[in-house]
């Protein structure tokens, strides 16, 4: 999407700060973002921060002689592929519904000939007010796309509908609008595992690992965006469910294996979860107590089912493509080749975890092993970029995209 451009109009809601994350994510997808904050938005998020994150000049005045000489406000509104209003306050929505144009933001919104997407954010009572309802009806009739708001706690302390949708949901909606035809995996069923597993020791303790689930969740989201029907089986994580994906939440490896089995048949399975290899053999119903003078308890472990190998060797419903990850601390390529053969999977994405900067980190350096020919080192990429690359490869392998 390297030639796409979004014009982002920021209204004066506290959610304006979330737009910094949105801009960063849009830029990761190669989308240029020009920001137009209203006067109220400028009180909440500084134009300097917007300029720094977007890497573009921030436009905020209707009557700026320099801006008009360089880029007239009409041109600014026409040069975008999509106009996004976030947060769309009750005031901005009212202006839009009535065609008011008394500042740069509202003037652009009246002058544009491009599709407009709004993400409302306001107090729940303001959202429910008949005036706002009327304005939204008018905007919908004018062809404006409305995303959200979400239900939950609002900045003003009241609970209800009024929270702006999260940046990743807005991102997904923007990407879908910018490239509605980029759905090469339409009709493809996909299964993704993600996150760690928790293996109980007793009712209050468990064995776990450092997996954040970010890579697996990013893959599920990218597959869904490409049109696949996705089941994400996730261990306990602290990140939100990806939009457009059916997320099944589990705790243990055995629950994860059962949820994966229940999700079959699928065309492609990507096992990104850091499944605990072992679990305590016996789990007492009561908490293990620390008796004075007694020796510490000894944990006897038994092996967990290998979900990746189980899918790759499934007797009746093997997915056409089975993809695994390999977290290694040495001899990356050799270990990844051995793992691929040992688990009978088609591809392995190997990463070196010896430097400790993979679990929970933003970026990932992958060695891609497809079995045919030499391993392919990928450059250091964000986890979203790794997901996008993998989805391209999956589409190509299933005959759905450029090979
Ligand atoms: N995996 C799985 N089920 C398990 C263990 C691992 O599905 N019980 C999957 C992971 O999701 C990953 C791949 O197997 O795709 C490799 O995981 P990794 O931890 O690197 O390998 P292990 O099989 O655990 O081998 P080792 O720890 O000995 O390197």
C-alpha cells in the first residue's frame, strides 16, 4: 500500500492520544498520514507529536498563508484516498451532518470528494442524545462509514457506549477500505495457535513461559484481513482479541490441542504458540502448603501433546499447509531443519531467542525454511510485517496470489 494516503482529522476527545499508535501502525503498512487536528484536539495531543510520528507537516489553520501557498485546503482534502475522523466528537459529527465549515477540519470534510470513515468517541449520554442519533442517521445516509463506538469505561468516568474503538480495529477498517480487493484468502479456513500455555501445579500455581502472543495474534489478524476464516486458539495473554477472528481461549496444552482438533477441518494451520512441553503429573485439588522443616516438593513432569506434530500427522484431516515456529538458542538453521523433519510440518519460521529480545518484543528476525532449497533469512521486521509476509507466502502456496 505504498502509494496510499490517509487524511486524519482529529477531534478534541481524550482518545486523540490513541491516534499516535494508529498513525504508527498505518506507516508500518506503508500508508502516508497527514494530520489535521482541531483546536480542541491540539489541547490533547501536540501537533509536534503528530508531526514526529507521521513524518509529515501537520495542518491546523484554515487561514495560513504559507499553507495555502504550499497546499490549498481543497487540495489537501482531495489528495487523500480516505479521510478518517478519529476521535469523532459529538461536535464534529454535528458539524459534518449540517455542513458547517468554520475551521480547517470541518472545511476539509465538506470539501472532500473521498470516502470518509468516522470513529465516534464521547460521553455515553451524548452518544444516546436524540440530536446525536439524528446526526448519525444523516451521516449514514450521506454515505459516511461509522465505526464504533465501543462499550466500556469512558474518560469521563461513566460506563456505556462512547469509547473510541481501539487503534487495531480502526487500522483493520482502514486497510479493508483502502484495498477492498486484497482478499486473496477468501474462502480459506485457517487455524492459528498463539500465546503461552499455563500448566497448573496446584489451584494457585502454574508453569508458564514468556510468550506474549503478539506474533500469533498478528498472524491471525493478517489472515483474516486477507479474507480467511480464522480460528485463533490462544493461551492466556494480555493483548486484545484480533478483529474479525474467532478466538478460543484456553489455559493448558491439552485444552489447546482439543480446541485445535475441534477447529478442523482447515486449509492452513500456523502454530505460533509457545506450548509448555511438560506439565506436572499430579495436580492436587488443594494448595500445596509450606510445612516448616519439610523438604520442598518435587515436581514430576509428563510430556504434553505436540500440537504441531499432531496436526501435521493428522490421520484424516491434515491441513494442506502446516506451519510451525522454532525458538532456538544456537545452530538456528540446523535445529530448524531437524524440527521440521521431526514434526512433519511444511514450513518453519525459526528465530534466535538466545539474545532474549523476541518474547514480547516489537520486532523479529526470521529464518524461513520451506524445505525446498536453502533457508531464507528475512530482515528484521515488526511482528505485523512478519505476519504480512507469511500471509503472502501462504496465499502463493495455496495458488491464491503472486508466487
Ligand atoms: N509446539 C506444539 N506443541 C508442543 C510443543 C511445541 O504445537 N507441545 C509447536 C510450537 O507452536 C512451535 C513448534 O512446535 O510451532 C516448535 O516449538 P519449540 O518450542 O521451538 O520446539 P519444541 O518442540 O518445544 O522443541 P525444543 O523445546 O526441544 O526445541
